[in-house]
C-alpha cells in the first residue's frame, strides 16, 4: 500500500523517474480497487458511479506515474499518447513500461533507489 500512497502524494510530479516496481505496484492496487468498486456497483445496482469517481480522482496520478516510468526508460512522457492507438498502442505502451530502467542518470534525473 506504501507504493500506492506514494504515487497519490506525488500526483502532479511529472518530472523525475519512477521505478518499475513503483509503477506496477500502483497499477496492481488500482486494478484491485477498480475490481472491488465494480463488484460493489453490481451488487448495489449503481451504474459506474463509484468507479467513475475513482477514475476521475486517480487519472492525474496515473498519468504522472506513467510519465515518470517512461522517463526511467529514457523516453519522453509524451509516449503516453501511444495508448490512444487501439490495440497496438496499448501493447507498445505495456512493453515500454516493462523494460528495465536505464542504469545511469539520464536527462530526466537520477536513477530511482527502488
């Protein structure tokens, strides 16, 4: 839960780098929360109200951590826009975020500790 809260605290931090662990732990917690909200909505009979509010609240932190993750692999944060290309863009984005960090400092800052 520490990784999730750390990303939420740095919700406007588009500068710097995010480790692979930081990014994927945040995505794991976000996915679990979406799953729980979807189940609750289905049981209660709500129509995407809770998950919509949650999406709106976590959109900026998700975008920021993805940008920092791309920085960690040596790419610009603008590569987030590749996600807009159906199917192929999503695959390219996932491959990019799964790649290892650059071993040395890059133009986006020093290598993350973890």
